[in-house]
């Protein structure tokens, strides 16, 4: 190949290299941020408040035939798994749940995002008294089909300022608060130390001191379902819901649990499926401690065809406290059908580090004070409160805790126990 040809080839290669390099820019342009914007036109882009919509359609499954548009800010979605195929929105008047047949709704409907809803063609009903906007299913309120989402729900912003929860008292709730974001202060969990949900079902967890018909409900599919419920007192917030005649709180994630103390559970027994490792010991009388599977409790009563004299103990298995420097006992209990004046004498708690088996020897046991008793005249459970294990029993591996029941020929109360826990 002659020199002229070689130079020609080199010139062509250099030209190609220059052309390629000129096509590559040192900096890439950032993609534009697309802000969702409602395109349809109304005078104010919505016609009715959520509260007025609920008043206009009060039935169990009403077809919305009028041209109505509502708007609200997303307060909850399915990101944690505690809501399923649903979001809640709220305006300045009320909140409402929208049932939608689609998962991962949190991708499109984020908390703090404004949403407009064209209601015509949808249905507004009550699922066990909880208002829901959705579609008809077998004559009842159901989920809006996936194919209809783009016809009815319209995003109108990026997530902005989130809705502030309304501080409420559980003793002053009303239906106007349902589906709104609420906050309850200075409360504690009666079920501290257990998990937020059951192993294979949603869990109902009682808030202590706020009435027996107010619960925190958690789906077993929530990403915090198996977390330990914290002890102590604090603030809890979430979406207020309603099931038949019971108010429920649905927390959105663990950020809704504020100021509580998480503890390690050293031993627990719910008594829901039996006495577990507890052993009944009857000192006197024919009646003994039993498990009531129907009411999910341990139970003792001296009544059988009349009042009977009894002394009966329910003794825990050995609890190892050899490596702890502090521990606390707590449980829930109900007492009924006895003499309230004798309640604190006939229903007591004891501790031992020397007991091994058989009938209890009084010299082995020391009484612990139960801070809180139930009313003594109903089946309403009360939380015992935290009972500190004395220092003499810390560092020991054979600690037993026992419930001691007494009755007489003149009165025989029934004592029921649930959710016994020893925590560090």
C-alpha cells in the first residue's frame, strides 16, 4: 500500500473519531418533573364536600347518578400492608375510604397528594357501618374495578403538606370522625409485649384506660404485624374506622406510634388455648383453675351449686431471670360475682425462687402488690399495671409467679386472666 492510501485511511479514521466524540456530551439533561394536574373544568373543580356527599347518600349501597366531584388529600394507603386495596382521603369536613380493586395503590396515591374523584357511576355504601366509596358487588358495597380507576380518580399534585391528625378522646368519639386521621395522647397498650397481629389473623389490641370498645386493629399482612407492642405510655395516631358498633384505629405504619418504650419479652402466656406451662394446685375445695377456650382465659370460681370454700393456686413454670437486672409483670384480669369488699384479699399475686412442685409452702412465697383491679362487678377486663419484680429475684433462674384465689361458703367470685407477661 502506498503512502497516499495510508494517509487517506488515517484521515477517514480521524474524522470518524471526531464525529463520534462530538456526539457525546459531558453532562446529561435531567428528566423533567411531571406534576399531575387535573384537566377537567368545573367552577371550582369540585362540587361537593365529603361531608355533604355522606349526607346525600346515607344508604348501605347507593348508586351515584348525579355529576358530583369531590376532592381530598390522601391520608392513608396500602404501603405498609395494613390497608388492603383501599386509600383514605380527607377534606376540611370529613374523610372517606375508597375501595379499589388494585394492589400497590401507594405508587400512584401517595400520602399528602391531592386527589379529585368523579363520583358519578360509583357507589357509596356502608361496610359494617363504615362508609366506603367504591362499586357494587353482589348487591353490597365493593371495590371499584381496576379498569374504572382512570375514569374516576385524578391526581392533582405531588405530595405536599400532610393532613394534621385531629386530637381526640376515645370517650368522646362520634361518627363524623370516622375515616379521618386522628391522634390519641397519653395512652398505653393493654397487650404490651405481644405482637400487633395474631399469627394467622388480624389482631385486635386494646388501648388501656379508654373503654372496652376501642381497639387498635392490625392486619397480619402489615409489615409490622409481628413487631412487639411497646410498653409505657405515649401517643398513637391513625385512621379512625368503625365496625358494627365498635370504633377501631388503623395505624398506617410504626411512625404512628410515638413515645412508647419497646421492651423484651422474657415469658408470656395468653391463656387463649389453655393454661400453657402454668400448673393448678388446689390446697382446699373441689373447684380448680381451668382454661376457658371460648373466652380465651384462665378461670377460677368456687361456685358450683352454691358458694364453696377454696384455696387454689395457678403457678407459672420456672422463669429464667439469671441475666436480667430489671423485670416487670403485667396481665389483664376480670372479677365478677363476688363481694367487692373482699376482692383484693381473695385475688392475689405471689412470687418464689425456691418452689419446685406440688402444693405451695407459704414460706416459699412473697406477695406482690397488684396495682390495678377491675371493678369486681362485671366481665370488663382491667390491666394490672406494671408490677416490678423485687431485686432479690433478679439474677435467679427458678422464679415462679402464682395467682392465689380464695372463696368461702358465703361468696365465690370468678377470676379470669389473660395476657400474662414478664418483660425486661
